[in-house]
C-alpha cells in the first residue's frame, strides 16, 4: 500500500517555497506565476493552440503549489475563443495540505478567486485518482496522488500539451529518465507540444529518444536556455472524438441516472428508458443506505476502486445539493469482530489521514461517511440533466439491433422505441437478457425497519457484519441479508431474524425487545458479478477468431456499453462508473488508473476464460 506523505511547508531565506525532502525549490526565485506563464503556457503555444477546440488535454508531471494549473485556468477564462472543455491531469507524490496551500497562494492575489475555489474542493490526501470540476464542469482537474513512475503508465489519455515540471534532475532523477519520458510520450497525441524549464543535455537527448522534436529556447528569469517542442508528426491526430449527439440509457436506477447525468455533463443528449412506471423502483428504491470506502490489508483492487468512487461521489454530491438530495454525513463506525481484527485495522489506518479514516477503541470511523436515500440521488441526478434528458417510463426493451451506425431499441413486436449511436445497459441483472455475455447473478437482499425507540441512542451509521442506520423518520434501517437462490419478493421472517442478530452484535448490551415476526421491511434484488466488482465499459464481442494478447485488445461491440453488477454498493459506485462510460464515449481522459479500469472491464470474464483455456 502506498502512503501519501504530505509536502512539508518550508521556505528558503528569501521566501521561496522549498522542499526539504529534495533540497530544492518549487519555482524560480523570479516568481512561480511568472514561470508558469512564460515556461509552460507560452512554451506550449497557449492559449492559441486550444482556441475553438471542443476539448484540450494537458498533462503535468508535478502539481506542487498548483500554480501551473491556476495560471492555465486563468488564461482559459480570459480567452473568448477558448476550448469548450479543458482537462488538466497532474501527478503528485507529495501533495500539500489544503491549509498549507492557502498560505502558499498568498503572494498572488490575482489568482485568489480561483485558488479559493481549488482549496474549497481540495481532496483528502489518499493514494490514487481524484477528479475536481470547475466552471460548471468545463474545467476538469484530475489529480493522481502517488509515485509518478508507477502512475504515469496507468493513465488513460491522449494529451495535447505536456508540462514537464518537477524538481531538478540532480534532485529527482527518476522523473527525467529516458524510461519516464518514453512513458510520457505514449500519453501524447501526435503533434502535441511540450515545454520545460530544464535544459540539461541528458534530458534533451532522452526527449529526442522518446520521439519528441526538441528545440532549445531562450530561458526564463536569467536561465540561459529551456526546452520545448512537439511529439510526432503534427496533424496526424486531430483530437478526441466528439461525443454522439444522443445516447440511449436503459434503466432509471442509480446506475442509469448516474450515467445520464455524466453524459449530459459531457454535452450528450440522453434518452432514458425505464421498464417500470417510476424512477428507482427496484434496489435503488430502498429508503436509505450507508456509504463508506472499503479497507483491505493488501489495498486490493476492490479497496482502491471503492476509495476512488467514494471520494468522487462526495465531490459530485456537493454539486447536487439543492436538488432534493437526502443524505447525512454523520460518520460510519466500523466495529471489529475481535481484538485481533481491530489491531490489524489500526495498523492499516496509519496509511491514511484522519479525515479519511481514524482509529477508535472498537474499530475505526469514517468521518465523512454516512447514509443516503438512493431514490433522492436518482432524482437529483436526473434533475441535473436539465433539457438534455428525455425520460420515458413504463417502456420495456425486448431486443437491441444495430443498423446504419445506430442501436435500435425494439419492443416485443419488433417496433422501434428509440435509437442512438450508443447504448448503456444500466438495468441491473436485466442487462444479461440483452447481452448474454454478462455473467450476472441476482442476489436477494432484505432490509428490516426497527423502531428507533427500541434501540440504544446513536447518531452515526454502525456496521459490523451488517449495518444499522441512525433514526430516519422514527425508524432505523438494518440489514441487509444476502440470500442466494431465494426469489421471495416479500419480506420473510428468517431474514428479519438474521438482521436482528447483526444488530445485536453491533449493540452487545442491547436487550432485544423486537419480534421478527412483527417487523416490516423491504426486499430488493441486486445484480452481482462472479468477482464482486462492478461492470463499466464497452461490451466484448462474444466470439472472436483471433485471441488478443492483452485485455485492451479484445474486440468490442461498437457503441454498446454495460453499467451494472453494482451489488450492494450502488450508492458509491454510480457516479464514478457513470463518468468512466461518459469519458469512454467522448474520448476524454479517464478518471482511474488502467489497472482499475481493467478490473471493471466487461471483457474481463471472456479474457480470463481464454487465458485459463490457453494455460
């Protein structure tokens, strides 16, 4: 597990921000903002190169104080011919704490308004990807916290410009090595520009070896030279594909409404078809559910994915405030089964800041976790779509057929219901009816509604093997059961008894005064995958003549996406996985490391079966 060690706030004698760990300064003594404008913006031909483009992507190798981002954002705002969407992707091994950034930004009052917005969204300092939005989503900042050597190969993007920044090669040689610069080149669009303040001969030769055409340029603020140039042949790759004018989404639960909101944010109109007569009528209609990240000893893919999705969801939900979203960040108390488990957890918690996870005598607490009413999230996500949404309820899709570059949704009589260049199957286990290659399993889950007065007083979500939510309208929601092979649609007594046993384990001194036979509750059926990870992305071609060498090479069904298999974690999954699909459709930078994108790839099951048969 990587641990993010925040940068130390330090200065040289003349007041220049300084990194003791590298014995180097963050910017030239002539000023960080001036350096950002002269070296990185002018060095990459900005703002001229982004003008009148639909999307422009910048990759930066060290975020530092954030001055390059703030200067770029300010230039974008000031340019009337700016690109419609600006993506700024940056790597940082030692990010500053938000409070330290406030002090570091003080010398540049002209950036104060933008810097305040940046700090207001500054994320918790945990490993992996964090995506922030500004200017109503037109400006996206993707921060990848961790070792740049590890993260850079994992990025899924094609950049139009490269800001090669960081500490001097003599202080941080790995980020200027031939291997690292070759990896950077793989992330460039043909014709992309680069710029750096560094003019070292070894760096220049490494850039040339990676395929960059390198120019020596007059240096900034007393430096004799700096480097700039382009990658590949200009004009060969014109830019990201434009998203289709319309997308078709099946299912109006958490997955479907999350996809619709993200597609609309990317400029795509959405036709949303729901077979039931109401939004969030199935598993997404539960009265409330807990949200929190998972923790594992080896920081496995599920834990990393849940961390990224949890952080992304918190940021998105802030944007949905005022749209009827019903939630409370009351905290989640996770109780250990025994002393040994508690000690294991406490050892893991040293890798995380206290505002993400903190130790307690009985286990650990998630300070920003809590509960949320999923139906309210579905409605809020639909409201955020605005006029881009065409919602149709009570419409059952019997089949899909591709013709003339469009997918047609057909009813049982073969009549066309809707058409679009792309379809997102976000209809839980029913997606497997339309795409047989999806290995989904239906799992019954039952909630129990308990009178708040019958339980000890508590104010946060409590979890052990199950969970119980604090009082909501006089009732506490407890659950949820996992019943395989049970298709009972009404609550059953044995599942209520199971939930009561879980509640008793959460409150060991509680004297149960509730009769399972008298409890009310709700049943819903979750869509589960064999590896318990969700599905998000382009569906594979079921049968292929030539087997690929890598998962990414598996042939796909053009324009047919799946967003399902959320299991019991739909509240946390929906926003981030919807963004993944929206970015895949629009050709924009993806919000996760490639290893985690592979973990949710719909083709992973076919790929594993092929590898097993081959071995």
